[in-house]
C-alpha cells in the first residue's frame, strides 16, 4: 500500500514537472517571437533610412535614382510609415 502511495506521489510530481516545463517552453517561444518581430521592425526602419540617404546623397543628374518617398509620421510613437499605411508599423495606432 505504501509503495502505491509513493508511486502516486512521484507520478503527480512528474506531471507537475512536465506541466511547468511546457509553460517554460511556451514563454521561451513567445520571447523568441517578440525578439524576431522587433528585429523585423528595426530592419524596416533601417531600410527606410538607407533609402533616404541614397536619395539625399546621390543626385539624379549624377546617375542616382530619383526616389519619391511619401511617408506619414505616427503622432503617438514617432515611427515613420509609408504614406498608404493605415496603421503604424511601430505601435499599431490607426493613422489618418
């Protein structure tokens, strides 16, 4: 009888460890997704900066491409968005 009780307690402990391990793994996956999304947003912002630098530093008469950039600045977070964006790339606020 005592062996059965010890086996039951060990079984419950094992299930608890598995449960907390599953929660830990879910938290790690969420952290990874957050980091990936932030890196993506940073990449988009860097691309926009590069386009601005290209436009500013290479005049069309010297062989540079004429790039017209239309953009909207988010009133909430200050992120630069494309002109046709309906929502901010940075904070998700609706743009007018």
